[in-house]
C-alpha cells in the first residue's frame, strides 16, 4: 500500500459495528456450539466451514473458533457470500460465520439456523441467540466487523470535528 493505515489517518467516527453469528443448516445435527466442538474434536479436519475470502473477517472469526476450542476444521473458501450460505443451508459445508444482514434471508426462509453470536453479549437484534460461551463454548470468542470514516493525517481538528458532527447527524436520521 502507498500508505500506512495505522499512522496515515485520523478517525472521524464510527458508522457501524456488527457481530458475527455461527450459522448452520436448518437440518444440521449441530444444534449448539458444544455440538460443533464435539464433532470437530471427534473428526479432526473433517468438519468444514465456509468463508468468502482467505484472511477476511469470516475466515478469521472461524479460525478463532478453531484456536480457542483446540480443534482443526477444514476451511472452504467461496467467491461470493450468497454461495457460501447456500452451501451451509444445503449441508455442502457444516457452518460459517455470518452477520444478521448476510444470513437474514435464509434464516427467515428456514434454511439456516444461528446457534451463537461470537461476542461477549447477546445481540439486541436477535436476543434469543446465545453467546458463544452460553451455547457451550469457551469465553472470549469475539468476531466482529466495523466500518469507520477516516481522514488523512494532518486534517485540521476543526474539520475532523465538523465531519464527526455531520456523520452523527446523518446516523441519527431514520
């Protein structure tokens, strides 16, 4: 990159933050995180999970699940988000991380189930879905994504403050 993302920008404000959920097919025998861990422990390298990119948020979230549970699962990358959730819903792969937005259509259609949220607290959007720990896994699994507005380093503080106020005004609109 022609810039350093850690040092060449100043934060203006956050746009949103989302937690990822563990999604399984509606007919999957995996009902809880405890079931997922047991299956992965009994079948090293045979339980599969999908993501839409190597090293992306969904892949890293799933790799975190492997790391904290001491299991080894098989990563299956897909080119598109829609392909990977369809694969989970049909049982082509066992599970995937997903956001409310990316899984909503298949959850609503009864094709996917969300068995846990990878966060320290339940989601206010889906309060009936337990946290990873509540569903039988270890604590401290937090897979999240966020979007923020940044400005180039050296932007005058008054400009950053104006942008921050404007962003806040826009985000408060219905």
